[in-house]
C-alpha cells in the first residue's frame, strides 16, 4: 500500500531518489528523534566524566607518591584515561542499534523501503550518517576530556601537546573507533531487527567476550582475543610512549596494574575492526535484500 501511494503521488512522479536525497532523509529522521540526542549526551558524559575521575585519581596518587612530580615522568595517566572510551563505546553502539530498530518497531521501515526500493542506499546512508555524527561529536569530546585531564594533572610532570602527531592520531583514532563500534551496533540491528536482541549481542561482543575468553587457559584462545574487533581496534587510539615511560608502564603492568595494550600497530588494529564492520554491512545488505520489511 505504501509503495502504491508513493508511485501515485503526482508530485513525486519522475523524481529520482538519489543517495544524497536518502542521506538527507536519514538526517531528518535522526535529528527529530529525542533518543539520538539523549544517547549522544550519555556517551559524552561517560567519556568526559570517567576520564576526569581517572585523571583526578592519578593526580592524588602522584602527589602522595612523589611530591616532586617525578612519578609523572615515568607513568603517563593518559594511557589509563583512554579507557573511558571503552565505556562510551557502548552508548555509541546502542545509538547504531536504535537508528535501525526504531524504524522496525514503528513500521516506518516499510515506507522507507517503498521510497527506496533498491534498499541498499538506505543501509549505506545510515552508516555514513552515524560515522559522521559520531566523529563530529566524539572527537571534540575526547579533546575536551584531554584538556580537563591535563588541568587536573597540572601539578605533575605530565604534559600533552596537540602538536604531537601520535596524540593527534590517538584523538582522531578514538573517534574512528567509536564510529565503527556504532556501525557494529547498526549491523546487529539490521540482522536481528530487535532492539533488545541487538543490544544483547552488542554487549556480548564488545564487553563480555574480551573479559570471558581470557579466563580460558588455552594458548589459542589468547590469539582469538587479540583479533576480537574491539580488542584489535583499540590500538588506533593508543598513545606512543618514550622509552622511559614504556619501561615504567611495563613495570607497573608486571606488578598487577592493568593497562590497555594491543599486539597490533595502530592502523593495523583499526583495519581489523574496519574489516569486521565491512563484513557485517555486507551481511546486513544481503539480509536486507532477501527479507521482507
């Protein structure tokens, strides 16, 4: 019925539904949903809030352990502060889920696919929109968190400069990482068409597997963990350390403190995460073309 009404509308006769028209339509749907703003706000609050708490904790530890600030020359709290990205990723993943499942729950997906019968432009437009919005919102949020963290650590020897190429790569990489986690959430939304099921699958892949699998005492399981999408992908926002800090972080790690680390170079790890996202979108496209709305 929706498709018939669409073709019968004389104002739409001869109108070509190009990709940019589809993208604009998806943008209208995105900005008219209150949940979009709420979820993005939650992601920003989690990122900046946890980052600031970790920085504050380090500022207290540095002051107690070494009033002269030499402790800050051995350990870079930024490595630990970056873990706040791992908490914000769940909110961005849920945003990706809702961008798809909201349409299925309201039935709007039928009108969307009637207007775009080829279907695939809808999938691509949603992914492009999600990546763009996530980059625009989260990269500045990471920069703000960095400045707040450095302000809290002003009494230590720890300083960071935006002129450092490694730091710039890490900040931009954080936005790219979060964007692709959002795409993974969108993939689960396309495949399962249920918000509850997609969020459960997202939590399992993003949070549970990296924690549960290392508990299995088998050598090959460790290799599997390294290739999980978020474990490999987090390499893109890791900060390079000078040899002194590398030695200090290694010593604390051996002492039982858990620091983020990856076996991959930054862009290699990001490439693995991107491969998961692309494969997921291909599967989503296949199911979208074969299944009814």
